[in-house]
C-alpha cells in the first residue's frame, strides 16, 4: 500500500512544474515523435533506409549505443565515494548518477532494438525464450550484463526515492550489497561492449586490446561531464542543495580518467605509426585523409584538440574550481 502511494505521489510530482518545464517536456516529446517517424520508414523499407554500408556498418545507432554505455558506467564515479568511502557531499547527490544510469541503459537497449532491423527479432535476445547463441555470442553477453546493471540501478534508485518520499533513512544492509555488485557490473557493461567490437578481426581499427580500458577511461570522463552541468542547472532551478565540494571532487576524479585515456591513445598511435603496417590506413584516414577523402579530418582533430584543452582545464586546480572554465571543459569533454 505504501509503495502504491509512493508511485502515485511520484507521478504527481513529475506532472507538476512550471511553463518552462512543460515546454521542455513537449520539446522532448516532439523529438521522440520525429525519431518514431524515421523508425517507421526503417520498418517499411529495412535498414537500407539508414544508408549504412559495409565500410560504415554501425553509424548513428551503435555510435550512440557505445556513448550511452559509457554514460551508464559513469555512475561508479559517484557510487564509490558515496557508499564505499561514505563521503557526504557526494552521498547527497549520488541518486542522480543512478537515475542517469537507468535512463542511459534503457536507451542502450533501445538502440540495440532499432539496430537489429526488424523489432520482431528482439525476442531472440530473451533468455530461455529466444535463440541467443549464448555463450558464444558477444551480443548476448552484452545484452545480459546491460539488463543486470539496469535491474540493480533501478532497484537502488527506486528504494532511495522511496526513502526520500517518506523522509526516512535508507537501510545500509539493503543498499550496500547491491552497490558493491553494481561496481563490477559497471565495468562489465563497457568491457563487454568493447569485446563486442574488438572480437571482429575484419575491423582492424577496433581489433585492439586497449579498446576496453580506453572505453572505460572515456566513460569516466563523458558521463561525469554531463552530471557536472546537470548539477549546476539543478542548483539554480530547484531547492536541491549541491555543495561545491562535490562538484570539485567529481572534476578531480575526471582528471585521472582523462590522463589514462590520453595515455592509452598515445600508446595506440605510437604502435600504429612506428610499426608502419598496413593497419595504419585507418588512422591515416582519420587524421590526414586518404586521397580526396578528407571529410572526417576536421572532426578527428577537433576531438583531439578539445580533449587536450579540457584535460589542461581540469588538471590545473585554479581552472578546475572556476565555474566558467569548469563548464567549458565539461562541454569540450562531452563534445
């Protein structure tokens, strides 16, 4: 009975807001309808509607899937200091990281559904019902760990919101075991995603042992970058108190992840360019172009330059603790 009252009360809170809030919801709804209209075209004509080909076989769907897996995994950046080290400033806002993880995983699964073409094939991803080709299929492993991670974060986030709704303290013996499981699962979802790509020897660019740690390092940058901006918006538009110490600590943790990511990238570039094998073709295309095909160069270099600038802004304590330069760095990381 209490849970039903909590559910109804939560829906009432969601439906209550200012004109700006409703305008934002309408804008998001229009985006969903626009995407749904495009998806109807895919259902009618098949994946050919996406213009994907052998050379670019993943494109928007899997690109966003990869990014959102990283965003989901980034909840660990709040979970560890909040629950393991019991650091109060982050403990007060960790719920936002878990809610972001839930939303990101739901979107990840949605991108898998649209990428397989016909949605009726989705039942093959269901254990005991479909033909998952488990355990040989990496996609089935990826789907499995994503659902486990979603379930854990959904239970924790719902329980914490339930406690907040009734203004009572959560029971540590309930939350902590789930949180401890969620930490390796957060690593697992991005690692399995990386394995899904680098297990394809025909895709030489992805066939790298460094792909999984690079994915994790980038996840611990991009996800918290969203949270940093989100926290500042919440602090200005709501009564929710978010301390500066929490924002500075998240930014500091991001520096370590950014350094590891840049180090792995340099190591990868050294291996490719120093060895000079035929596999260097992919990196040459990204950084310098091949023949008349130079369209992607500007995006590749822009990504590198923005990442380096963001690293410097977050590395220096003075710029890391300045709201303006912090936000510039967060946007550059996210970009």
